C-alpha cells in the first residue's frame, strides 16, 4: 500500500523538457530565459504588474518588509493562525510582531484587526495577512482598514496561488504579495517563491537586494547589504511547466474537497473550512474540524492505512518563540488547532485512495 501524502508534487510532464533546454543553454544560475518566462507567467495569471522569482516565499516576505522600510522596533501585525514562515521575516528585520486571531472564516478577523489598531500604543506599519489553506480572507474589509489607517498590506499567499475574490487573484490586493513553490504547494519548483506588486520601484529594489545589493560597476561595489535570494533558471523551468497546468490542479484540489465533503456529510460532528462569499479557493488542503473526536485518534487510524494527516497550524501566539508577543485573541484559532485536521489532498490520487481515508475516518467517528 503506497503512502498517501498530504500534498505531494504533481509534475506536468514538461518539466524535464524545459530543464533540458536550460542545460543546453548552460544558464543554470539565477539568470536565464526561464526566470523571465516564469515571472511573466505569474504576472499574466495573477494580473500583477511586476514579479520577482526568489528562493522562497520567506525571502519574499523579508524583502517586502525591507523595501517598505520596516525595521528595528517597528510594529508589524500578522495572522496568528499560520505557518511560522509567514512571520519569521518580522524578526529578521528586528521588528515586533503583534498577532491577530481568526474569525468564522478561519482567516484573520477584521474586528480584532480594528481592535488592535485602536488599542496599540504604537501605530503598526504593516500587516502580513495569510490566506489560510488556499482560502481567501475577508480581503475587501481588510484592505479598507489598512487604507484608512495607512498601514502597508503584505499578502502571504504562499498557500493560495489560484485563489481569487470577485475574480481578482490572491496576492494582488495589497501593496505586495508573496507565493510559495515549496514541494507541497499546489505549484512546486521543489523550493522557491515569487514577490509581486504593482509598484515597480519596490520590485526593482527587492531585485537589487536579492542579488547581494551589488552596485552597477564592473567590480563588486556595495553601499548596503543584500541577500542571495534569487531563484535559479533550472527551478524556474520547472515553474514554467507547472504554471501550464495550474488551473487543472486547482480544479482537481476542489474535486478532492468536494469528494470528502460528500462522503463525510452524514457525520454531524465534522465541519469543513468554509469558503467566504464571492471567493474561490484553491482548496490546497482539505481541512476539517471534529466536534467530539480527538483528531490525534484519527491521525493514528490514518497511519494504519498509510495515509498522512496533520493537525492544523499551531497558532503563533501559542509558540514558545512568541510567548511574550502582544496578541488580540478570542480563542478561535486555539479551538481550531485543538479540533482540526488536514487530510491527504493529492491532485494525482484516484478515488480508491481517497476512499481509504474516508473509511478510516468513519471507523473513528461513529
């Protein structure tokens, strides 16, 4: 019985062809035609005016904070219900994270966002907003709040490439947006990320910083420090091939979600992550809550049928690293963490494999 993973890579079939072209050109470093093609494909798909291919989404968030001038002791708001990669960059810049809890959408609560802005002694300079598990946040409300208070909005769309709100793509509502191409994402280059914005100056500055902040001289001249954050031409070739099937992958992820929801609808204690009105999620992972059953018992049973599952993200305010951080909470994300589980959501699996998961869950939830 083969292992059924949460979200394994799913190649299009053209990756090796494009990689062969890269090797034939001998441009395997962070320069080459496929980097340009990958960035162009992201701009075309998302509608963003400018894009920068990077080594990771975390690098993108770091550069976003840097180009916005976020630094020592500045306050940066962030979703608490997220992966730590969403917020590590705040620490890189010596800034102070302040965490905001979720609401019924599972994403950041606009109500608590307002409360935080009103009650904090120091005005926040930016918000890093996570679109969780490929589902859009209440982006219209959040954009309005940020504009009213002149707070930069950075969209952490690491999990939500292909998701949209009123037809507009995730990552393009704020000042800057970031996508991830890690091995488990809906589009993978094995590792990598993309920074997007409609502000050309910010992307050009980020590009400069991502290549060690080298000044335009024949010799290596530096007036400020930078990073080695650019994506290679090899990985970009994989990304170009993956972009060609992105819509198919989103469609399949949604089919997997619909299958689980239909098969488990008779179990009253199970609820699924919602999709807010006017939104279209990529359903990167199918995620559920158990009202009575301990999710860890379900994990044990799924392991017996060689299927991977995992608890939902442990909120950042519950992490030892952030034990002293200011947070605006109402218990929502802690409840989701206690009750929630991510189910295997491969785009390459067949119904027989998904039925394996469903039957295991039904064994536990009578």
